[in-house]
C-alpha cells in the first residue's frame, strides 16, 4: 500500500510533462504554419492549445490568426482577452487598436480619468500573477522581520528591523490590494464583443420591440444583465438596450 503514493506522484509528473511537451509541439507547429501563411491551420493548432491552457501570448497569436483571416470581431475579442492578462503589452495594444479601426461603429466614450500606460504596466506588467507572488514575499519578509525584532536587543538593529518590518507591511498591503484587483479584472465578465454583422438593439427583451440603436461586429459593449438569453447592454456613451441571443461573446 505504501508504494502507491510515490508511483501515483511519478505518474502525475510524467503526465504533466507529457502534456506540456505536447502543448509545446502544437505551438511550434502553429508558429510554423503561421510563418508560411497557413493561417487557418495555425488557428486550429492554437485553438487546440487554448483548450488546455491560456496566456497573453497565446491569445495574441489567436487574435493575429483571426485578423489575417479577416475575422475582425474574433480578432478584437482575443486581443481584448490578451490585454487583460498583460495590460502593459505595447504590441497587443497596437494590434487591438488596428483591429478597432476596422470596426464600423465609432462610439464616443465618456471622459474618464486614466493614468495611461504607466498604470497598465504597474497593475499588470507581463505576468497576471506577479502581485500575488510579491504579496507572498512581502508577507514572508514581514514575519521574518517581526520575529527577528522579538529576539534582537541592540537598539540600532531593533530600529532598523522595525523600519524594515513597517516597510514590509506596507508592501504586503499594497501588493495584496493590487493582486485582488488583478484577480477581479481578469475574471470580469461584464464586457463583450458584438459578433454578428448587424445587431438591432431593442428597448425590451423581446422580438418586435422598438429598435433603440444598431451595432455592428467588433463593437465592445458592457453587459448589465441577461434575461431569457437576451442581454441588457450599455455603450461607452451611456446608451442602454437589449441585444438578442447569440449576438455577442463575453470577453
């Protein structure tokens, strides 16, 4: 009985290594297909990897494939998903802006305060888990400093430890807050992309209701609620209406 646990652990490690190797092989094949211009083949391979894992780079590549295939709404969708994981990525932002230029609708956003790219790099950087790791390291430094402070008797050293512990506490609080913010941001499902070429947004969630405005594929909207498959949507300009089932895909 005792030998089963090591064997089980070895089996899990081998399975994980095999899956990772297979994923890397699919990525290599996808990149090769993309390089020779076989964008549909590359997309199929990237999608296979996407079923098992995700990353900003993978979502970016999927968006590029859709863009090459002139599928603007899906390109916008995957660029938006990628930029959530890596808000400071300039290449993703550039491609997203280019894709948005192909969208018919030009929605004027309400003025909002923003810190621009500095805030993007600060909150997201190149790793969506970076603030969680920093919070753990800061917490470890906090406990180490507090423990050392209890045993050290020299005045100067105690003051240095006290200052270092206070700094670690501040870092822990800030990193934890930013980590929580990133988790909420990455898991947010309140935004979506219109996927149909033309969508009549109605005043009520039923067929035959009055059309309040029209949207086209690739437009980004906020989803306020859903009812019987209909989506209550809001534009950046403030307009609100109901989009029919199957007309959008959440970011």
